[in-house]
C-alpha cells in the first residue's frame, strides 16, 4: 500500500506539472507575440537581425513570456518523469524514456535560455555599436543562434521523436489512459518528431510540424488531466491492464 501511494504521488506530481507546462507555454507564447517578438529562438542572417530589432522594441512582456517558456520546459521535464511512473508496467525498456526526456528537455531549456541572455546583454550592445563593430557582432550572434537551434533540434528529436511515441504506445498497451490520448500522442510524435527531423530541409515541412507542436501540448495536458482525475477518485494508482 505504501509503495502504491508513493508511486501515485510521483504520477500525480507529473500530472500537475504537465498541466502547468501547457499553461506556461501558452501564456508565454501569447506574451511574447503581444510584445512583437514572434519566436524566442532567433534564426541566423537577416531573420536574426530582424529578431534583434524586434527584441529592442519589445516591452517587458517578451521577457515575462520567455521566462514562462523556460519554466515550462523545466516543468515538462518533471511531467515526463511522472508519466513513466504511471506507464512503466508496459515494458522494462520504458525506463529509457525518462532518461531521454531529461536529456531532451535540458537541451530544449538551454536553447530557450540563451536567447534571453542575448536579449538582456547582446541586443543593447549591438544596437549601440557602430557599423564596423556590428559586422563582427553579427558573426557572434549567428554562432549563438545556430547553437540554440541545434540544441532545440536535438532536444525536440529526443522528446517528440522517441519519448512521446514510447509513452503513447505504453498508454495504449496498459490502458492507463483513454485510447484517444494514446493515439494523439502517436500522431503528435510522428508529425513533430519523425517528420520534424526533416524540417530544416523545407519550409513546408517546418509548417507541418507546427501541427505536431500543438498536438504535443494537447497530449501533455490530456495526460495530466486524466491522471489527476483518476487520482481524485482514489489515492492509489489503478492497476493498469496490460494487453496480451
């Protein structure tokens, strides 16, 4: 009984973190967009220069939104660990999912934090610099921008391409959550994770992966809400029924 309650506590904590992750990202993105900055991670070249200009003109809402996204990434890490507690009966190899989730979410969070550092220090320095100094600063900025993009790419590949499909499969096998939640996870993982691997090669593919991005947060929130509702009915996690 004690072990079951402890296990459910981890699951419930992950479920709360899942709901809060979705809320943090949604509010953060809205705040950044309202400030005039459409993306947190800058691109290189002209798009990067446009990002610098937008950040320079942005209000404090950009920084508030950016920090919410960073906080959401940390909460998402705990959410994915908690999900493992609810789904681990599916297969012993599922233990790899929270490990990969930690690595992936750390990389994603770093990719979200560095742009905030650039916004605090680099952007004001670039705007105040003369034309000669800006030429040199552009190389530095592009280096940081591509670093963030690569960190984000690898982190997303791990989380969306491996962890989410693994959890979705586990939820279908154990029936720990309704089947539609599992299928939503598989769909979002396939679009954002598998198809998303080719997003740097095509703007069309990058646009398609946005659907997977939205699906991921819907799946995350759905998992959290379902697990919390089941926890409200009983302090002990229901024993999953493993399909043969």
